[in-house]
């Protein structure tokens, strides 16, 4: 069974067993179970249910495998002939999750 979910500001189409990299879930540890209730579509084939905006009573259960940080992105600002240079970096906080079950 497939489901389209909205979590952490992004949409994903998932099946059971899929592994996703999403923005970090606040106040969670590795091994924790997370329930995602914002399900936009659930089902497969002729038995598909669409929500407006969410499917009532549908949820997806995911397990957090690890919390980590993404690769570093460097932001460089420069103006020619003025001696103006600024360098800033950013690393996104990520959670690696595995989809355990889809409830319609």
C-alpha cells in the first residue's frame, strides 16, 4: 500500500519499509516511534482515497533510525574591488526514518 504524507515541510510518497531523510523531528531520540497524521493520499489501484486536504483516520507510523547532520553548504558573499568578503556555513539537522506501517 502506498501513501503520500506531509511531514517536516515536505511531501513524500512512501511504502512500508522505505527509508527517508527528513528535517529533524524535535525532542526525539534514535529508536523512537513517530506517528504522521497528515496523510494526503492512501491506497493503491482502484482503492485510492484522496483527502481534502487530509484523509480522515489515516496515519503512518515511522521509526527514527538516527539523528544526524547533512553535508556542509558554504555561502560566500563578495564584492569586486571593495575588499568585502563574507563566508558562512550551514549544516541541516536530519532524521533518518523507516516507514513501519500505513493505516487507512
